[in-house]
């Protein structure tokens, strides 16, 4: 399954920016030990177009330079080959402008694979990316997202794939990190109350609404039964325990590779579009903004389910799908939001 973020991703993901900014104290803690170095290598895994992290990386680079007089800094920005590297190039150029001791490299590769040379990384960062699985365990026949579903065989399959993938990701980072190097990740997750992205247990469940609309379009004959089934999200929102397990169990491959858990916490980030609506009561602005932020990361899942159709048909169906979602929000704005549940981790290599 191809995974890509929509064009102008950063403009439509205000919540994701708030999530990574909330991890700023852990970033500061992780880069503080980088002292008295002549060369420093940094990395961002799953950076998209770089817009949401631009300010953070300016601060990181400035701090590293202050702590290391005359240091040469390399920042490696990675994402899938299908990413918008033209937009990322503009972000990278902005960061480098006028600085002869900074170079930004763009790597079109998944974070499931090596991104840096072995034992060379001082600090790595990733935000709102590692919930995407390396492969889809199966297509669901009754929903579009596994985290909405009850425990059972299907959920166990996604959980198992998620844990295997998390191990794979961490083992790749263990090879890249220097001894003493650190990584901070801000991941979409599920908290102890069962809340996750778009499900704050107060408003309507965002994933339920997306599924209801997709199912209704199948009932009306606008999409085929196999297209309905084909729209299964290739992601899973882990719990704190699922994140921490392989970092705390001495017998695990990750622990044996030298990675340790420094800090872990889970928090709720309120939906900025809903917050704005509560201030200005502009229903249309809220309906359009919420739809656009959801579309920026979800559209490819629905497009991938329509592979045997013409480009025009795909666009017509997808546009109608999101138009229906917008209409739902417009009709009942007080029951819609996309709060983020995020787990922040600081991981270091012994």
C-alpha cells in the first residue's frame, strides 16, 4: 500500500505541530549532552514537508551550535520516496541559508530501513509518523480502523504487527545511534482510558464517522463491496505499555542492542480547529478546516481502495466522501473534534 501525505500537509496539520511542540522539553533534555563536538549528526524520521518541524529544527540547530563552538552540523531528513520532496527542499534550503557549517540531506527511505551510517547519530526525532505499519495485516470487512474494534483475532494481528514493527524501527535506530546518542519520538497512541486520535470519549468518534460515510456509499452503490473493504487504515495506535515493553525487558532484542527508555508520558492535545470554533462560532470555517486536516493524512487510504477506477472517478468519489464529512460537521459542530492522544518517549543508547 502506498502511503503519502497530501500537498500542503503542514498547512493542514495544526494539531500535529502542537504535539511536537509539547515534546520540546524532552528534545532539550536529549540534546543537552551534545557538548564539545566538532561534528554532529541529527535526523528526523518521517518529516513530511518539514513545515511543522521547521521551528523546532531551528531551535535544535541553534542550541547544538551554542553548546559546540565551531561545530559542523548535518541534519538528515527522511521520508518515503512518495513524499513531497520539493516542499521539503524549500524547508531544508531555508534552514541552511547563509550557514556554511550546516548541511541538510534528504533521504527518500522508510524509517524501517537505515537512514544514517552505523554509530554516527547524535540525536534523532520523529513525530506523528510511527503509527504507520510496514504492511497491512489484513483488510477489515466491518470497519476502516482497527483501534475502533473490540479485542479479537483481527486486533491481535494488528497488535502483533505493530510490536514487530516497533522492534524493527528501534533496532534500526540502535545501529545508527552513537553510544550516548538519544531519540525523542512523539507518537499517536491510545491512553489508559482508551482514548486515541479523534476519540476523546466525549464527542463523536472520528473514525466511526469516516467508516459510516464509506459504508453508506457502498450501500448506495457508489463504491463496490471490495472497495469498501479495501479502505483499511495501515496503522495502529500503541499503548504506553506496548511502547515500553521492548525497551525495559532485558531479554528483548532492543534492550540487547543497547537502547534504554529515559522518559515516557502520554497526553491529550485538544483539537485546534474545535478550539477556534468555540472562540469564533464560525461553523463553516470549522467544518472546512477539520475536513482538510483529516483529508491530509487519510485520503490515500480511500484512494488506494479505488485502484481499478479512472483518475476522474477516484477524484469524484473521494471529493464526495469528504464533502459528506464536511456536511456532518456543519450540521452538528458541537459534536466533532480531532483531539490528539500522543505518547512522548526519550530513548538513549548506552
